[in-house]
């Protein structure tokens, strides 16, 4: 376990990263820019929320059930997911090598003669296109907590009452996602993150004066950070309102109730996940401009 970062060290680390961050308009998140997870093992430039696009979609499902006071069917979840892909485009979900190792052990026990990936590099490719004979046993356990490589989604699956999201909602969505990956839907971006967690801080990234926040590298120069973009979550909450209203899921009287429910649930999801995944890490709010980085009080 790496020691937590000091404020001075964090600012220096982020300033060294400035030439390599990406600046993307938030409107791209409603099209060709994925929302990734807060996970610090990701080397790419990311717009980050708990669970990424997958966490946002699960948030939408939980808030919609609560706002409408009714249970969504499996068919509802699948229809919403298809419409969500059509509306927002690139959709990100990650696993990790630990979860895939457990999945491969499960498959080896269930089907000893099956060809399974022999290296870390082969794991993601294997899950994107497994042999037809292994797809049913993968689907059977894909939504079970031990086999979910995203820490946030694993916690949602393990503590559905705490997160106020029914376990079946998450399971149905995850199965729908991986089946679309198998069908070759290029909008479904599936990643397998490698290695252990060594995050040294939780960093909330902010833009300045209506400037979109930058997309940093959570894993950069051997350091890992849990990265979170509050502006990304707020933007996507608004997009969810428009999406559901446009598709007839929210009548005008439902909109304020869904808005309040979604916002409160998003805050609870973030706070719960950070309390369980990073209880001892310092939390920093960072303001970025094209000229530099500074810590701010929030």
C-alpha cells in the first residue's frame, strides 16, 4: 500500500501531467466520449464517475424505479439500455484481472476441457469473444459480486439495500451489456484493468468559470489516484432527464421527483463507495486551468 499523498506532492504530480491531459467539452459525453470509472488503475485520460457509464446507467435505473414507484422488468431494462446506447453512443464498463481470474477458475471447474486465456493480455479478448459453449456459464455468474471487476458495481451488487438499487436491475443490465459486446456492438467499450489498487488520494477535478474539467490519467508515472469529476455527474444527470422524457418514461409531473431522487442517489452512491474503497485516503478538490493547478476548499 502506497502512503497517502500530501497536498504539495499532489499538486506537483498533477502539474507534471498537464502536457498529457485532454480537454473535452462536456457535450461530447452525450455522443462519442465515454465516461470511465474512478478506478486509479486506468492509464487513459478519463472523464470519471463511480462505475463510469455503467455506474451512471445503474443510477438511472435505481432512480427511475424509486421515482415511478414501480418495478422495472427485465424487458424494460434491456429496452432502456438499447435506447441509451442509441442516445449516448460509446459506453464504458471495466472488469479487472482478479475478477477474470476467478471467472476462469469457475469456467475451468465447470468445463475442464475448455480453452481459457493463458495470459493477462488474452483475458480481455477472451471475454469480448468467448467460445459459444462458454457463454451460458459466463452469463450465469457475470452479475455476481466476485466476478464483477469494477469496485463500485461490485459494492452495488453486494449491498443493494444500501445503494437502493435492486440486485436484478444490475444483473440484467450487465448481462445485456456483455451480450452486446459478443454481438460486436462497437459502442460497448469493455476493458480489463490490470494489477492491484495502489491509489494514494481521492481527487475531485473541477474546471473553472464554465471551462470543462480536464481529463487526467488516474495512473500516471507509477502513481494511482481515484479521480472523480462532479461536473460530469451533474451534466449526465441532466441528460438522463431529457433522455427519459424524450422516450416517454417520465411524464411532466414525474420530472421533479426523478431529478431529486437521482441527485440524492448519486451523492449517496459516491459517498458509500468512497467510504468502503478509500476510507483512509485524503480527499482533494482541484481546480484546473490551461495555466496550472490549485487546491480549493469545498
